[in-house]
C-alpha cells in the first residue's frame, strides 16, 4: 500500500503558511518531528525548494514508507529513527546548531490506525500491541495483564479522562485472572459491559478513552512531549517558528503551557524595567488553539479533533 494512499495530512496548508516566513531564510532547515507517512514533509520539500528537511520517527515501518515517498528529493531529506524528545541529540550528531522550523503532528499516524495488527484501533479485532516502535518496550496487553489495579485506574483517569476507570479496571482484573488479554475485541466487549447504559449513549465508542490511555502509557507520550516541546523551542534560531498539531486536551494543554511560559517575562515582581535576560523568548502566532475547517473535516474525518498552535522565537537566551 502506498504512503500517499494512506495519509491525508491534517491542516496542511495552515502548517505551511505558518512556517513559510521562517523557511524563506537562505539555508533554512526544517524539522518534522513526527514524520509518519511523510505527507507534511513532502509538502515542505515541494513548496520550499531551498529548504533542508530533517525528519524523525520512532516507527521503523513509517520511516521505510516515508523514505520511498521522499526519495525524489535526494539528500535534501535526512530521515532519522528517533523519538522526538531526542531532537537536540539528533541535531548535534548532524552538526546542525539551529533550525528555522519545527513541526509536530502528534498522536497516532494513519498507518498505525489502518494496519489492524498494530492494535491501535478499537473498531477492529487485533493483537493488543499499540507500540509505535515495535522493536522496544511493553505492549498494551502486558500493561493490562501485569499492572496493579491502582496503577491501571490512575492511567485510565489521567490519560483517558475516563470517569468509569474503577469499574473498567475491576472488570479487567476479574477477567485477566481467568485468561490474559491478547486482543482488542475482548477488551472492547468488556468495556461495553462494564459501563452504565447512559455512558454508552454519548461520546462515540465507549472504548475510545481506555484505548487512548493505554496508547499514551505504552509509548510514554506525555512524558516524551513534556521534554520535547521545550527542547524543540531551544533548537530554534531567532525568527524560527514551531507549529504543533495535537489531538486531545492533555497534549494541547502541555503545548499551551510551554508556549505561554516562553511568551511571558520571567522577571521578579516589582522591577521598574525588565532586563533583557528576563524578556519573553517566544511570540505566540495563534490566538488560542486553531481548529480545522468544516470543509477539511468533511474531507478527512481524522482532522476533527485537531488543535493547532504556533510560536516564533524572538530572542536568544541571555546569560545572567
């Protein structure tokens, strides 16, 4: 299956327009921290013919497919097997001190959702894996079968914002004692049976929040993101821009907090004049989180939960 057939990039034109002023600089380097199937990366290389692209992904299958898609661009594109919080180390290895653009398209890639054997989708039966990099780490099945009940409740509440976490975990613990979980269909059915009738009538598939929570735990997504956004801001040259697409409130909240902190001064209260070293490092380029248009959602239903934020680096760090 071709990568082009699998992937419609979310809010693509908005991402390109937001990064464009920074990528007009001679010798500009842009980083796609979440390469996936390469839709955003391909558009960046196509629309900015002088730009060099560095693209990261933790998923070897995505790197292979995107590599085929981006092959016509030759050595303008450097693809790296890495998690996005490793960006500073990747740039250091490549001898790139500063970049002009950074893009994050968070969440699960289209390929991971569409390939049943990856276990991300609750709508089809599959092995409970959910690892973005299947060469390392614990699977969702291992989490379900081995974590203490209290830890499972914490994960479902914190990462899935699941109000009925205790009911679901009680059912999981009861069932795993009879037979370990291996596939998604059994978990989906258990969740349906555990939830009150009223909870099943609204909000889409009742398994959605549990699957999100397991995926975040398996891949350490929020911990990685908490390190990655400040690290990415730190790699930007003055005038460089960062654009982030997130897909649930937990991700968006982290991005908002980092951007807001960077756009605020850090001076002690009461100073009549704020010294340069305390001045903001970032300028916010979006008012709150921007949403996809109705037309885009109609064309690509996976764009519906997207939230877009962007910022520009306006000042270097000044040593005290």
